[in-house]
C-alpha cells in the first residue's frame, strides 16, 4: 500500500517531466486550423515547422503521436485512423485547435463552373439558405495564387462552417455534393476548394512532368518554366502588382468623379458615340451615358439583365446598383427621389477583366418600366474608354502557365488526407481535345502520386451543352473534348457525371448546379464507397447494322430506357462512305435497345450521338440520367 502511495505521489511529476519535452513553439500550415475536417478511417498527417531537434506531440480524439523536428525545421506526425465524429480539440505541443471533426474530405478543383458560388444566381440557392445549412459541413477556400516554384504553404484561408452567412460564397457544385455526402453517410464533410475560372488543365499539373510529354502544345513552355524559374517568378510578381493596381481601379471608383460624370449636367461632348447593344468598341473602364424622358417619377423599374462582367449603374449622378462578377442583374426599382419629370440620365461604368471587352445590354432587354409602360434605352449612347479614368494596367493570365497553379494551390495541400477529388473543367482545353486525354490522365496520376493514394477516387464533370444549337455538327470541338473526358474513365477509380441535358446555349455557366453536384455524388457512391447504384445514364454497349436498320444496345439503364418527352429518340447523326452526314431519329424497341430506320440508299459507316456543341437530346434511363455522348463505327 505504501508503494502505491509513493507512486501516486510522483505521478504528477512524471507527467510534468514528460510534458517538458513538448513545450517548444510550432508553426502549422493554414489548412491545419480551427473548424477543420480530417479524413476519417485513414491515417492522418499533421505537419509544420519548429525548432530543429525539439520534440512535437500531436493528440486528438484519443490518439497521440510524436516526432522530432528535422534539421530543415520541418516535422510531420502520423496519426492512426479515427472514425467519424467530433467536435474534438487537437493539441500540438501547447497549441490548441478547436472544433475539429473527422469525416469525408474532398478537393473541389477546376475552373469557373466549379468555382461558381451559390450566390451567383444558382437555381435553388435561397432554399438552401432557408434550410440553415449544416454545422458539420465545412469549406476551405484556397486563395487564387500561382508560382513558378513549388510552395510549402498557402498564404491565407480559414475553414468556414456551412451556415446561411457563409454558404453564399461556397462552390455551388461542391455544396450540393457535400450535402448529399453528409446526409447519406451521416458524417461530417470537408470541402477544400482549389479552383480558378478560365484555367487549362496544364496549369494544375506539375511542370516537371509536362516537360517530358513530347509533341504536346505546352511542352516547350513547361521546359522553359523549369529552366528559368527565377525569371518566371519575377515576371509573376510584376504581373501580380499590376493585377493589384487593376483591381483597386476596377472595384473602387472615385465617388466624387462618378457623381459628376453621371450627373444630368455633365458635358460629355468629347465622348464618342456608340449604338447599344449592337456596337462594342468598349474597353478598360468604360463609361456610357444616355438621356431619357419621364412623365412621372413614380413606379420606375430598370430592366437591364445583360452586363458583362461588372458594372456600376447611376441615374442622375446617384448609384442605384452595383453588379459584381458572376452576380445576376436584378430588376432595379428606382426611388422617385432620384428622378425628374422630363430629362434624366443613366450612366454605366462597366469593366470586363476577363477579355477587356465589357458588354452592355442585349436586344429587347434595355428599358425602364414606368407604371408598366416601356421607356426604351436601346440606341445611341455616349461612351468613353479613357477620358474619365485611365486605361487599365495590362495583366496577363500567367496562372495558366504549366504548373503555375499546381505549385501554389495543389502541392501545398499534399499532406492533407482526402477521400478523393471532384473536378469540373475542360472548357479552356476544348480547342485542344486531341491532347486532353493524355494530359488529364497525367494530371490525375500526378495528384494521386503526391497524395500517396494510387487509387484516390477522382470524379469529374463532362462538358455541358453550350452555344448555338446546330443540327449537324460533326466537327464540334466540344464534342471531341467530351470524348476525351469519357476516355479518361480507362483510369481506375474514376467517374464521370454527364450533364449534356442541363447546359444553357447563351451562358457557359449553367445555373443548375444542384444536378451537377448530385450526379457527382452518384459517382462517389459507386467509385469511392462501392455502393450498388446506377450512377450513370445509358451507355452504348454495341451498334450493329442489318439491312436498313441500325440496332443499338445500352447498359446502365436501370428499369429501362426512357425519353424526357415522348416521341422519337433525338440526337443521332450518321456518316456514309462518301463522308456525307445526315441526322437520324431512333425508336426505343426494348428495355435496353433502340433502332434507327435508314433512308433508302444511305449506307452509314459511323454513328454518333449527342455530337455537337449543344445537341438536342432526350434519352435517359429510369433514374432520369442522360445518355452518354458517343461515336462508333458500323460494319
């Protein structure tokens, strides 16, 4: 009994002595921070910097591990798998990280359609806010940065809890995906957003690997990036300084100048004339003005839905609306206090940082409603590209360079465990479809390698239908890019969400993001979680020709092939030996079969389905999922 008492007496001293080994300060990467979600059921790495030779201990959720800081000041601690749950407090030496959960973590990458936030006119967004979100879903937005050299960390960022205040800025596709993951697997979910509008796949891939890909359009530039890193780093920094100056100019107009230029009495005689919406010589910070007459100042609404990208709208010198990039332009009620009976002036300050060509107005969509009657705004306006404000500094898309975003927005995340990646990109590579399959496969393998997960699930979105509908378009670059995306499914642990039915002809950013996210989730269920589920629409199995009939057999049909609207199956085109193309309709003749009757004298050697920028299609399966585009030779 005495020996036990002595042991209990010295126990606190033993703990204190042990704890002294873990007193030194440590620095953690930005992503290891409060409210984070760590990947469940997998070993987890926690890393950072410290004093060489000192000890680091990490504890969370009842598990603990330690290591010694390396001579280069870096350290990394591996923790054993933890099941889903939380909240926990993680302790790294004397640093505490609160509100930590274990669940499923996904990297959401790509270009603007993945970046597109809920707040930017997404269908159903208000209903999502009204539901209140989910406190166990968290998003981390990687800042848009690029570098000629690989970075160890990102400069800023915080985990944001999914509540109505934070959700408007979340990737809409990733939100709908995460919501399904949380609901159906009953686990916390973390989304790491690392995306940037307009970017090609080579910008997200290691330049050292790209430099070895012979006969690719980006190979020489990738070699240059590797051989002249210091030069490119200086160029990037100079470009960023110009970007910072441009953004200040764009987003912060001088209020006194704006009020003067937009006033009724301002003299715009030195300005040029433009006919809106047909003419467009606009550039830089473009100002346009037009006078209009009102009989009454009551019940006036501005209807002006087309403004690309950003605009400040003034009436009689007063700002009535600011439209930001990606935001929908609402109908604007104009206060009677700002208006005059008789002459009034509308002025618009417009900027397009994408191509330096602001777009103001569209036919039949530029007018005021005064007590229900139109006051037209189409016609002659005065405009200035540089009289009111100086031209914008020249900023180039240096982030598009091979490896530039990979170095700064992907590589620093490689130690953070993930369940997999979701990806929506391809628009910026559509003109180079011939090299996309190899490039895309290389990028996926590259990411899997640095995450040390050879079969990391990688789920991606095939390009939507877009642009003017052309009945017969066998040379469609978007169709060839879709085919390259489909061929990437040859890689194991990949899945593709088809959205050929929910695009918009006049907008590269379809506002239906819910179906996109939920179709990606179906792929996740099958690929990542091995659920028995129909995750894709009808997929062509075989095509045969007998006499004047083509018979097509499909898989992934669920309860059977269906049509969105009853009638013929739309979307087929046929080519004969003379390279003549015709359109064709089909008929569902069985649970999994379609037949096409051939016109007299036409002997096809190839068939394609949904092969156009914006094809007319109506074939789905019993799950409501659209058929995959395809092309096949016929014997």
